[in-house]
């Protein structure tokens, strides 16, 4: 009875903690693509949601538009039928099944040890609680290895193999992670085949128990069928090319993105989920020790297990996005290995009949259920998130401005969902065009010329904020750039080139709070008019006669941009983040609003973290100029007063 209660509490806690509001940056474009495919009964051949690559078809575009098609249609139908609840439940059920299957595999170890490992797995998976097709890949990878292991345990029964080709067919039409499954199948079939022939040559080789000739043949035929079935998808080799691309020449696109970091890099990442990172290291160490101990005790190396463990470990240490795949393989492969030689494998078994562990685990699960229900009102909603600029989208929809839009990639997904077909974005997190991404960076950094660095662009934009009567702050020795005639800055040339008349962009970077030079340039540029800001986004429109009605109705003083900077950076400052940039960005806004004492506190905080912080040092120089002018004016006033006496 106690076991049933504990298992029930455990399973409820797991399920509840994978619920929660939808906040994933990519989910909106998955919804919109699913809607497009469902309505048109076809996968788009050209990107309908962005204007950059219209009429230009590339392998990257084809891959991005087709790799998730079935998952996207499922997302769309669930969302339109049940609202956000449908998508949230799909996510929770998928992750729940993943954890449940692993716990069930481990259950032979004993109640407490299996639950303890399952708790570690759950903690590791929580940062992956995103509404993306990738969670199908996690589950399918686990099902694949369970089927293969079931066959290896009972090779006389080929029933598990029959499910593998249809599984790969389904997987290859839902997410590019099926490539991982193909590699697993290749390793499994090749290692078992090699094991069979090596054992034929020398029967006493310590390489594990081989399959029979008939079983090897069935495994090879299944592997071949699975590969053929997996190629029944709209993009054929696109997944392989995209996987290679994301780790080679396009790797820079994902710099600073957690899921593309190695676990080692993640330990130094300010936004890491520390408990998940630690749990991974504990689990990896535990499984590694189990495998080594098993090799030593059995005096045999099962080459299939070792190669698969090595492959999944390399994948996990290449990028944390592969950690769930590592778990999917490593746990089933090591399920029969024991830490202790005795049958009662762990010290936890000694307490099985005592109430201590039951009470301890029960309290933990009740607490976990409470944590999962903490935000119960928003469990089944689209979350309020900076990546979801609802107010800006509603403003654009209500005013139907006939103009091409420049936007940041992190907001592009939501804008696609809310604004298409009335507007099309410049870029989004699909990175469907690397050229658009490069040009987008040049625009948001307000580069005067293509070779200019970010710091030079930021320094130049800061220098131009200084009023002439105060003097000049020369931050870098770069030759001043002329902003007239043939010498139009590169970022403006790009805006003209793409005929962009609408800029929908945040003032500061999401995680670092660093100022975008574009924001500072637009502050002083009469060619662009501020028409909207809401604490998440700001909207500028080109100062053109055709937009005169919109400008007349919504024009706002550009000094409001400093309030926007304050609102955007304040949460980062309150969280006591260890980057200097949110403090210095906030300091600049306070300086420009003449709140000098508050600004000095932020300057000091920024310089404590980084003495070379560009914006903080600029603020100090700016305040020094103000003080110098104040003393000069005071001296002039006193001199004038003395002369009249």
C-alpha cells in the first residue's frame, strides 16, 4: 500500500511539473506554419511569413519549412480545438511518458533507487519544458532503444523490430532529431554484426553475447527498412545537412544560446539552471561508474553498449540539447548494471520496511506538487513573456500600416503568428536566411560601415548623444562618419535597400540588457518618428508624407525611449545579474533624465563588475562634462553679479 501511494505521488509530481504556461520563443511560428499547412494542404515551398527571401529558395529554407510539418499541424489542431490547454497537455504527457518509461525500466532496482534516479532525470529535463517538436524526438529515441534492447534480450521474438520502421517514418516527419535515431540503428546493427562475426572467428572474445545468424539478419533488414522509411519525408537529406551546418559554419548563429552550449560551458553560464546542470553531472558520473564496474566484474566489454554510450556521451558533451538523448540511451543500456555486487543493490533497500524513506519521499513529492501548482491560474495559458510583444502586435493590427517591417529575431516568431498575412517579418528564430540575419545584426548595431565592430558603433552612437554646448566625448579614435549624401551609414543603406519604413524593435538585448546602437541612433534621427512603446517594444515609422496620418495620431517624444530603457533593464538589475551592461544601460537612461544620483549608483554597480564597461565610462564622462559646465556657468554668473555691484 505504501509503495502504491509513493508511486502515485511521484507520478503526479512529475506530470504537474511539466505543466505551465507557454513561453517558448519558437512556439508561435510552429502554430502559424501548422495553420498554413492545414489550410493550404501543402508544405510551403517559399517562406510566406518573411519578405526577405521571397522568391529565393535555398536548402536551409526548404529544410526549415518542412522538417516539423506533422508536429506543427498537430500543434495547430490542438491549439485551435482546445486552446493553449491542448498544447500544454501534449507537452506534459510527452515528458511524463518519457520519465515514466525510464522509471519503469529501472523499477527492478527497487522502489527507492529507481525513484531517486527518476527524480534526477526529471530535474534534468525541466529546462527542456518547451513547446517544440523536439520533445517528440526525446520520446521516440527512448522508444527506439527500448525496442532494440527488447529484441536483444529475446532475439527469438522479432516483434519489437516490426515497430521500428513505422516509428522512423513518423519521427522523420515530425523533427530532424530522427537523424539521431538513424545513427543509433547503424551503431546497433553494425556492432551486433561485428560481434557475431568476431565470435565466429574466436568464440572466447570478451565482447558480449552475440545474436544468432537469423537474428542478425532480421536486425540488418529492419535497419535497412528503417532507413528507407525515414527518407519518406519532404526534405530527404536536409536534416543531415542542417545538423552538420549548426555545428560548423553556422555555429555563430547560436552563440550564447544555452541549448547549443556544452555542459562544461553551461556551468559558467549566468542563466543556467544550476540544479539541472548538477543533476546531469551526478547522473553521468553514476552511469559511467556502473558501466566501468560491470566491465571489470564481467571481464567483458559489450561493444554495442559501450559504443552507444560513448556516442550519446559525445553528443551530450557537444551540446546540452542532446542530453535528453543521452538519458534515453544510457538508462536502458545500463538498467541491469549494479553498483554493489550484493543482491540488495543499494543501502536504500535496508530502509525499505522502515517509515523513514517513505515519509521523506512523500514530503518531497507533496512539496514538488505544491511547487508545480504555484502558478495554477496560468498553467494552461500563453504566458506573459517579453518574447510575446502582444501590445505592439495589437497596435500594428489595429492600424494596418502598409509598410515593410524590420524586427528582431526573438520577436519574429510571435509577430508571424499574430500579424500574418497583414504583415511579414524581416527575420525570426528560424534563421531561415543567414544573409538576413547578418544584415539584421548590421541594422540593430547601426553599423556605419560593414567592417565596423559593435563597440565602435556603440561608442559612436553614444558620442552623438552629447549636446554641442556640453562639449565632446571622444570614445574611440575612429574617424568620424559623415551621415550625409553618398556617405549614408551602412545600416541606413540596408533599410533603404529593403524598403523598410517600419522598425519594430526592443531598446536593449534580452538577457544582457546591453543597449542596441540602433535605439540611440533613432533617438537623434529626424527621419524616424516614434509612434509606440510599451516596456517590451518600440515602434518607429519613417517620416514620410504617406504616413502623416499615423504620425499625427501617435507621434511621441523620443525622450520616452529613456523610460523604455529603464523598464526593460530594471528586471535584470533587480535580479542582481552579474553582467555590467544592464546597470550601465539603466545608468545612461537615468543620466539623460537628469537623475544623476540614481545614475551614479548604477554606474558604480556596473564598474564593479567590469571596469571597462563602455556605457558606464561614457556616463561618468558625461556627468563630468555637466559638472564642468555647471561650474563654468556658476563662475560666469558670479563674475557678472560682481560687475554690477
